C-alpha cells in the first residue's frame, strides 16, 4: 500500500472500491467502518457486503447501496485492540 494514497470509487451507488485502507473496524449490512490513510471512513447503506479485502494492497471492494459517507480524522481508535473495543 502506498503511504498516504487513498481513493474511493463508487459505481452506480452499488459497487465501491476503496484504496489506502489500513484496517476495517467493523461491518454489517448497514455500515462499514474503515481506517484509511486519510482518516476514519464510515459508509452507511443497505445490503452492504464485502467482496474483497486485501491487507497487502490496502484495497476493499464491497457491494450494496451507498446512502452516505462519513470521514473523521480520528485515528486513535485504530490502535485499540479488538478486545479493548469489545469490553468498552
């Protein structure tokens, strides 16, 4: 993954390709939380499901209707362990 490079491609609001993903915080059929090189990205929608996730390239591809995107500069949560998040 190239440092600092982040792209988001939405095809017909139904198929989305995201690059520059460092971690996926969680997902279900209504939202996907990703930590990118440009900050936290939360995708809200319906019938969302991840088709491909590559740790090596930092790419995530998912399908489902995208209703909104929410960016945040908060990166600190990315460093929390899974167990720490679970027991908050």
